[in-house]
């Protein structure tokens, strides 16, 4: 028995329940809270584009990657630059945004894996399976091929998650796989469960894809969507044996029968999907994973001519382990192109006459945070009795729960800077050395919430009735506020109030 050869694992360190608990507790990069929220939101029928934009913007790393991919040749073939998340969400649509967010998580999971090569291979398989499944769905004329793409993309989540945190169990399982030549048999012997079952449990815990859960639970399901997912996975796995292998021949015949197309035409479709998968993975990361997608011989020869390849069986050159995700910049620098992009988004929204307060605010706060270059930006909404400002949305360097706990009094008997801004309906720059008239307005309540130091604040109004304020500072980085930044901050406030006035008159 394999288990005798490699040693039994203590019961408190094994079993699928143990692994599910461990992976959920890890809050692993594979599914950060932001990505989980984005995925769940995109599944809802009653959500707004602004909600999705807010969720993405709360994660600087995800913001950067979504914009990068939104401007890639794959998603933006006409090269019309997208500089804001609001525009990316409106142009790409929810399904594509969800697809991007989940795919980015798969790529980033590589960074956490000790058994890194195993994770690389599994991620490549996932992308290849997903592209093949989507291609079949399109050929079959199925609705929402993106949903099929996502389900197939997540089809090996259990494998990826396990290899990210495998430790000693990973060593034993890897050795058992080599000895037995049967991965699933080795998984049962060493772990007591198949990693496919771990995928199903994690999908349930993270509420990722009911379609995937169906595909894993009922092998006899004849739903064309389920068949597309299974066949996509079968083709991807078979291709690792070589496109001329017996396994590929069987997979091609199955797909050919399902699509009701000749074998030759089906083969061309699958080859095309493999090349597309390599291209897509290159857009998401770099050549590292795309080289692990097995492609037809002629194309594969072109790739090998470039040198520096990593093969699907684990062989690699010395450059294969040098790829790193660049460190995200925590404090955005002023960027006129982002400012312009945000202002264009506001203009589009006003011209269309279709929008909502949250959409305007998401565009404005993104423009101030990423365009003007602030450390943190907060929108605080007036309470119904107009006695308090409560945090509603925030971007940037914010501690957990900060926005929710943000509350400032606005009654005339408790005068402070925010109350004066609301009353005077004018923006204010509180400098490092405030004027004598401002000092009494920097109350203890106020400084307990926002701290000491310079900041910008301006009122937000609908039909000249104040509804809240936008606050921004650079305290975390220590960068100085300047006249140009205040002018740009003020201009965004003017545009926000104009947009809200127009939308409020509809």
C-alpha cells in the first residue's frame, strides 16, 4: 500500500474537513475577501455597476491588474485607453470583470505556493480547460459562455489550493503520485479524499460557481454546459500527453460528436483554442504560464525557438523561477491621464442622463485618489436628521472598519471644520499650520477621527442641498499638499455637484 510506504498521517492533520478549515482560515491570495466579494456581487441580479467599481477600487492590487488587462490586446483590441475602473466596468461588463478578478487570483496564488512548480502546472491546466470549454460553448450556441469559462477555470481550485499550502503532505503525495502513476489513487491513499472533492467543498465555502459544483457532483449530467466544462478539462489534460497522443484522439472524437462536426474541423477548433489559451495566460501574467499550455506542434516549435521554456512535466530553465509580481504602489502619484479619464466618465454619465449617486461618487473618488494622488479619500454622508456625518465610501490607506466607524457631529452648537464646510458650501484646505480662525474648528472629536495634519474637504450637494462631504489627505505618506492638488480636488467637487444636479432633475 502507498500509505504504508509513505507513512500514515495523524488524523488531526488530515481529512477534507481539516483542509477546508485550513484553507478558509488562510485567507489565501487565491481568493482574497475583495475577489470573493466581486465574484459574489457579479452573480447577483440586483446590483449596480458602481457597487462593483467600489469593490475593485478598495483593493489597489486588483485595481492595477484590472486596468492592465482592460487595456490588453485581448480585451481592448481597438486600443482605446481605459484609465478608470468605472470605465472598465461599464465597457467590459460584469461577467468579464468577474472573469478577470478570478483569473488574477489564480495567477497570484503561485506566489504563496511552496510546491510552486505544481501550482504553475495546475494554473496552466485551469486556463487551458477554461478556454477550451468556452470555445465549445460558443460553437454550441450556449448562453453566457463566460459562466462556463469561470466554472472550468475554477475546476482545479482544490488542487491549486492544496499545493499552495501542502507542506510535508505535499511531499508524500508527490512521491506517491510518481510511484503509482495514478494521481487520484495516490490522493485517496495519502489524503483520504480526492482533490476534486476539495474543489467542490471550497466552491461551496466561497460561493464561487454552482455550475462547477453540478459538474463535479453528477458525472452523468447531460446539460450541454456541464458537458462543455468536462470536455474542456478532458482536452486540456489529454493535450499534456501530446497533441498526437491516443488520449487526444479520444477527446477529439467526443467533442466532434457533441459539436456534430467532422473530426478534422473539430481538431482545428481545439488547436485554435489552445493557442488562444496561451495568449490569454500571457496577458494575465507573462510567458511563464503560457509556455505551460500545450499547443500544436508547429506553434510549439516557434515557442521553443525563443528559448527559456518550461515544459509541462516540470522541466525548467533557470529563468522560470525569477518571475515576480511587481510591488504595488500604495500611494498613487498625481496622474493627469486618470483625472481626464474620470472627468470623461462623468461627462458620459451626464450626457446619457442615466446614472445614480453612487456611480458619480465612485468616479469622483477614484479620480481624486488615483488621479490627484491622495493617500486616502472618504465620502461621508449626512444622517437623516442632519446631525452627523457618517462614513459611506473610502479608498486608499484605510484600516479595517475605519470608514464604518467614521462619524463627525454637524450640529451648530458643536462647530467644526466639516460643519462649516457644509454651511458655507465651499471647499477648504486645512494647511499644516492652520489659520487662527480654523484652529478652534479642529475639535477633539474631529482629530480623534481624522488625526492631525493638513487635509482637503469639500461639500457634496444635490440641487444645492448638501448631502455629505469628501475628505482627502496625504498623512500616511507624509507627502505635502499643494495648490495644484487643491485646485484639482475642488474641480472634481464642482463636477460631482453638477452631475448630481443633472441626475437629480431627471
